[in-house]
C-alpha cells in the first residue's frame, strides 16, 4: 500500500481502535478472543482499505469487527466461558413506588455484564452499538446489515430481556 | 396517543430517534399517564445501569502495537532478500570503507549533511507508521492553530488541495536544532514532509537540492523561514509543489493578502 494510503489509514481508522476493541470485547466471551478477533479485523481493514471510499470510517471498521466476531462465533473458534455472577449486590435504596426501577438501579457491574453477555449475539450487538458506542439507528443498521425498523425492534427486545434478567437477579439476592 | 403507541415508541423516544412532532405527543402522554411514566423510568434506570457498568473500553497496548507493526510491515518492501553470511561480511567491509570515507568530509559539509540526515530520517520514520501525524486534518485552520503553544513560531499552512497537493496534517518533530513543525501534504500515493523553522534560528546553509535513497530534498530560505521539503515524489512535481508554497508565502506576506 502506498505511504499516503497508510497515512490515511492511520488518520481515519486508528482513532477507532478503542471502539473496535470495545465491540469485539462485548461480542466475544473473553479478553483473548476479543484481542485476536479485533486484530484480525483491523488487519483485514488495512488490507481492504484501498477500497474504502466512504466518509464514516468508524462504521466501516465496526462493520468489519462485527462480521469477524460473527465468523468466529459461527466457526466455534472461541472458547465458551461460563458467565459469572457476583454474589454480592449493592443494596440500593428500594423505593415502594417503582420496584422494578429500584431493582435495576441496584444492579451491579457483574450482574449487568452477565446479563449483556447472556444476550444472543444479534441482540447484544445492537445494545453495544447503541448504549456503549452511542451510534444512531441508521449507523447500527448499516453495521449490522439490517433495516432501521429491525434495529428498533431488536433494541427494544434486547432491553426487555436485560431488564428482566437484572430484576430477577436482584430479586433472588434480596 | 394510546399507551400501546407510547410503549411501542418508548425506545426510540429515549434514543432521540423520533421526529419532533411525535416527541411532543410522547412527552404529553408521559405527563398524563402514570403507568407509562413508570415504564419510562424503568427504561431510564436500565440505561443508567448499562452506562455505569458496561463502559467503553480501551484497546490493550499490545493490540495497538501489533496494528502499527502491520502498518510498518506494509511500508517496508516485502522483498528484502536474505543474504548469505559471506555477503554480510562483504557488505560490512564496504560499510567500513564508507564510514572511513565519510570521516574525511569537511566539517561544514558534515554539518549540512547531519541536518539533511536528520530531516530524511524524520520523514522516513514518519512513514514507518510510528509518527506520521500528530494532527490529522485537511483543514489549514485546524492544523495551524494546533502548533500554538508547542512552538515559538506559527508555521504557515496552505490549502493546496485545489492544485493536487491536499494537506494531510502536521506533526511536531525534532531535528538538529530543536522542535520544528513538519507539515504533511499528499500527492497521489506520495507523502511530502515540509519542515520549517525561523531563519534566524539556523542552520540555514545547505545545498538547494539533495537526492538520497530515492528521496528528493529541496531547501530554500523564505524571508522569515528556513524550509526543507522531503518526498519520494518525482523532482519535477516536487519543484512544482515548492513553487506553489513559495507563491502562497509571498502572497501571504503582501499586506493586501493578494
């Protein structure tokens, strides 16, 4: 690749390395797989960068990461890891009026990550792209290759699952 | 709006993905309906839990390093033939001869060479992927102010994209005489580094053109600045580029700006 293309890659793609890793880490089951899949995706991005003519490098690279994660999961290259739940839960103030909201407020880190990790991949990716990376429905649709309407319905279903999982964890503990 | 409609659009409402007219209706319903207000609060609680406990992450340093290494590997030509050992010895002998030869070069010339060496090294190093740009922008009004506070002078940055030399950005670099501005322009596949520093800071002596290892280096003194331009671009085009820079400089120096 020509030096100017490499400079363009550095300027356009490398700033999104953290975002790429974040997506990989939440879509894969452990740090090692996330590292490997993110690396593979970035190298693929480097290889095909010549063909990138769009203006949204972040969405472009996230789409590559997302596809790499799917491929890994499909081919069973990753090592499944049991989802761990922390025994401890912060006992936040539980108001009487909105019990479920209070339960959600009481959710701790392990419970949240556990609930996210337990989501099926197609739900997990829209949640991460929206909640962690703050992308618009349109961008998410481009990355996950689904219509905006599907983005909306998947997000909604994913959140219902998360809310259910978190409240039931909290209820068990209380 | 019915509760069913509200529920169906609640996600998009919180995600700011609804048209303004619908947002108004949603807000009205939210104020009027206690049950829907509770759903709304549940949703917000869930999002707060996610924001708090499922943060964005940083790529591990090892990952960043391996990507940078892959970029460097792309620049280094893949075909670096492995020489048999006797050829290494022969190469070493030649090198010793070269070093011994260089030893005898007059000191003034050696100083000028040290400078061109440093500039060429800076340019090549930047291409190796470690440090091409500190500020990546094609906007001169972004690149120029970036140097504020980092240098004791403000380098001239021009938009030459219309002439086929787009601005890629700039970086801070160190050559023999301290911190200098390096502006980076592109030409098709080629990268051009433009180094400049105040002329009174010296050294200003040096040959006007140097060609080394396939790189061309052009040097001139504008009224205020010593300039060095380094690139693997053909010398005709590089000369055209320097003329554009010089013309832009003298246009900027005229009080009426023309």
